């Protein structure tokens, strides 16, 4: 095995990978399956982990991205990527979650991925840059622009719902 076992403390890593996957495809059985597949691949290829290229969380998110891409190739595309969390127990939270998911869905694929990596996987800009093989500055600019587009999308009046902009991404947009 390499210098350091990337899976020595798996509990927080499982939570981060699951949060990222759930942010991309919704919480539930599918997200659990992709998370399991991610860790299965990680166990199989743990000797390839290089701590000089990033931490274990970023390495696992990279594997999760490949699992999601493989899954997308096998599956029929869906109309929207609204997570199950959008159907929360509190009406106000539900409306805000649905509104936010709708706003995120208007973004391009790269922007959705950057938002999911930042707020779903809770990766830093530097970690996102490593995962996407981009320059840190490129990710900072892309994240800033994606958040500006979300801010703009969320500021447009919604006919069926009262206006409120709370939540993890909306708070970051302020």
C-alpha cells in the first residue's frame, strides 16, 4: 500500500461523497449505489492514491464523477435533476429547494458540476481545480460567474411561490 491509506477514516469521506452524489442525482437509493460503487473502486485502486495530488476526499470525488459518468451512459436521461431534498417536510423549505434546484438546472453542465463540487462535496476551490484539472483561478472565476447567474435567476419573480433566498447556495450568492 502507498505512503498513507486514503481510506483509513472512511466515515467522513462517505458523508462527503454521498453529499456530492446526492447533490448531482438526488438523495436515495441511486445516490447510495453510486457512493458504494465509488468506494468499491477506491478499495480496488487504493494503491494509486497519491497524496501529493490532493487529499483523499478530492480523490474519491474524482472516482465518484467517473461513476456518475458511467451511470449516465447506461441510463436514460431524465428531464430534471431536482434532488429528493426538494420535497422537504416544511413548505417554505420545499419551495426554496425547488426554486434553487430549478435555478441550478438553468446552468450549463460545467457550472452545475462546479456548484455540486463546491456545495455538495464541500471541496475548496483548489480541490475542485485538481479534480477538474483546471487552474485555481479558472475555477474561482467560473464559480463566481455561476453564482452570479444563480443570483440573477433567483432574483427574478416566481409566480407560484413567495420570494425568499435562504439556503446554502443562496446565502453564498448574497
